[in-house]
C-alpha cells in the first residue's frame, strides 16, 4: 500500500505534470445551498473604513467577493502609517519586517504566506499561492522567491517611524508579546457578494518586535480566517497565540453552521479562549468578526476597545463591539 506521503507526492507532482491549476485546487460546482440574504456585505476588523470602502466598490459593481477582500486588505498593506500591516509594519526584534497573510475563496480554496519579507502586498502573493501552486502555505525565502517569480517588486518596508520605534524598543529589549488593546489595524476582512459568494482575507506584520520566525494566527486557515460558502466566514485579530490554540475562526463558522447567529458565535469563541486560557486572556486582546450567508453580522472582543467596520446597504459603519471583560 502506498504511504500517505507517497500518495501526496504522487498526486501533487502528477498534477504539476498535468499543468493545470484547476486540476489541483478547484472544486468545479458552486454549493447548491447559496441563499438569498442581505448582500453584498463586507466586514473588517478595527476601524478599517478605507478598506471596506475599497471592497464595497467591487461588491457594488457586482464583483466577486474574492476580489473585494483582496482589494480591501491591500489598503492597510500600502499605508506607511499603519504599524501592524504591510509597508510601515513594525519589525521583528532583529529589525526585519516579516509579513503574514492568507486568503480563502467561495470554493474553499486557500492560500497563505508567512514570514514574507520585502513584498508590500502579501495578500496578493497569498492569492497566487492559492491560484498558481498546488500548496496552501509558502513561507519566508520560498514565499519571497515565489513572489519575485510572479513579478512582485522587492522593496524596503521598514519606514523611518518603524525603525525609530524599534531603536527605542531595543533600549530595554523587553520581549513580552502583549497586543494593543485598541485601535490598531491588522485586518481580517470577509465579504459576501451580490451572488452570495463568500470570501475572506487576513494580513498583518504580526506582533511588534516578535521573535525571528514567529508566525501568528493571521495566515493560518481556521485560526485567523475561515470561510465556508454554505455557512459564512469569520476573521480574527489580536494575540495570535490565543487564536491559534482555539482555531477561533473555524470555531465561529462551525457554530454558525449549527444555527448560531454570527454575534452569538463570536461571543462563544471569545468565551472559549477566555475560559481555556484565563491568565493570558486577562492581559491580552482578541477580537473576531463574522458574517453569515443571510448577511447577518457579529463582532466581539476579549477586552473593551475592539471595533470593526461593516459596509452593507450602501453604508460604511464602525461598530464598537461588546467584550468579555469590562474595564
Ligand atoms: N493576530 C496578529 C498576530 O498575532 C496580530 C494582530 O492582530 O494585531 O500576528
């Protein structure tokens, strides 16, 4: 009997030889269960109005949710003022800006990059990992090589502000992965388009001054993001270590599958990590957003201060979420 490894090698390389992207990753039929709902709609973590606006422009022109979430995620990635995503993101403790991102479409296809350096738009690289390779995750040097082979430009992503913040941090070099409680911009964004197709993306520079090679939840399918076109989608922000250990986004989608409203599902995911990791939960922030196939949404944080942005029925609205802990 063939070993599983041999089987995987056989199928992947056989597919490569066949030369068809579709052969590897595409599921041809749309789920039959797409329902009518309050679409299109897009929701993003934090005050990411410009991102949801960019996504809405595509959604309101009957575009595909996948294009919308990619366009939305690219907004903070390109913003040098944004210290937790893309260009301008704070570096790791060695001074290197390393980026994590993922994307998932309505067919359940997914792509992801981790520890990617020098490329301003990791979400777009993640999309090409999904569309042009037989893999889901490419990391570090391999992800960079792939990005360059796809025509992405190598850039210096360390802004002067980020470099100064790193220099200041180095004075004490205190390594404690505590996440901002409020108002930062790591973006998890999920959308359902006018045809009921769900997709999501997530992109971040991760924790400021993290250990070299540290990867958070954001590029991990099921943790920072999960999409199931028959149910809905969810995304996370905050201390990745907590989200990774509870697979928060997957948890939310599964709760919605069992009939929970997105709000209730997000609350349950936060409660799960607060109860499982009470000490870590006390000192850190995690926030989730969720959207279901009826166009209903939800958002919830561990701590007060989490907010999120929803563009639906032509209105771009920032919501202050409820939280598990009070001040
Ligand atoms: N979730 C991200 C990480 O842990 C950070 C964030 O959302 O700010 O890498």
